[in-house]
C-alpha cells in the first residue's frame, strides 16, 4: 500500500533514492522494482533487518531490473551518513510527525538531495488525525508516537523555509481513517473488537484484490477524509548555474551508483541487493523466493493495512 503516487512523482531507472524512515519498506520496494539505486534507512534495527531480507528475496525472484540495487541500513535522520547532493530522490513517509526537530530533518534531507532533485513528504492529515487524538490519548501519548498534527499550509511553509519548492499535493487512504477512528474508540490495543476486526478484513481485501468498488470509494473519500497529506517538491538549482538551464527535471544522467558507498562508519548497512554480481541472498526456500512478490504484498497488507502509520 503506497502513499506516494508515482504517477505524480516520476522515478527513472538509475535514480538514487533515499527512503528515510522506511519502516516496513513499502516505498523502498516499489522504487527497487522500478530500477532505482535504493537506500532504505531507519533507526529501528529490527525493521531494517526485515527489509533487507525482502530485498534479497526480490533479487532472487528477479523482481528488480538489471542495474537496480537496494541497501537497508540503520541511521539517524538528523545526522544522515551521506555527502551533500547524494540522492536524486528522497521519500519520507509518515515520519516527521514523530520527530521533535522536524526542521532539522528537513535540513538534512535538503542537504543530501541534489539540486534539481525531488522529494516526497507524507504526514497524517490534520482533520482525521484530530479525531484520533480526541478519541484516544493512548493513540498519541506513547513513546515514539505522534507529537504534532500538521496543517497543510504549515507543512508547506516549513518545506519552503528549508529551501524546497512544492509543486503538488493530494490526500491518500480515505478508507483508512474510519479504521483508526474505530481503533481509537474501542482501544488502540484492542484488536478483538468486532467492528475493528471487520473493518480490518475489508482493508486487507481491498489491498489484495483492489476491487473497483473500493477504488472508486477511496477516490471519492480522499479529498474529504484521506488519512495522509502528501507533498511533492523540488530542490532548486543555484541561480546562474549551468545545470539550472540544462539538467533534465526527472532522470539523472550520472552513472548509476550506490549512495551507501559514500556512507560514513556511523551507519550500519544490514544488507545490499543488486550491488555486486554474484551477491548471495539469505538462505530461504525456493518456493518463498519464487513467490516473493505475493509474499511482499501480503506482508505489506499485514503491516500497512491499518493506514499509513508505521
């Protein structure tokens, strides 16, 4: 289940992509399938190890095109272990609402994004999130939980202050807001409540089958109660530079390379897929490798069917 809409946020094969605060890896997997040079970074070591396993399974199953690479690594969003201008694309999905120094995170993302590069930021939408906070203190008063609710214009303002130029916005996951309202009403840790169980089954069915009825329903609901607010922006070139006049807006012309190769010793790569010929993935049954696309979808459904939260 993707929050970023890649029809509005084009990705070219060979693009160097940072999925910052990758969580379960849903956007990183999609970028890898599209031929990018992906670095999935998160401070949660357990999730990073799981993402590394899925990268390896995807490589075994041939899900990523030739030239693509994927690295999963632990790291700190406020102290990224990459040189300036390392990436063509940065994605940060449902992360900034967790971090006290969100301005610091924006500054770091802008630093590692090349001039002309693109960034996608997604956060919980103000209205649906306010309902969750009103229904349940436990929803947000937990360690590592949501510490703020962004208004759309507030997030856009902070991105502009950081030096970015927003070019598009939309809302996503309209079907997921009612699920979280039910969770908050019956108890965020109470998965046995019948309304919660029933709605969860609906979301999993929607993610796996993508029926026309729910697709149309979500399209209608997104502008009204979409759970996520998505912003797309670019990092402008410095005035007067030659690149500002000649460089393509989307695809990178540089030879594909892994940004992780420039990382400092402060980050710990968990695994790399596609970077070296003959690289071996972790051992697993042939049947799992052969069906990894379906398994990845099921894992995403199990972990992400409850909305965009990680």
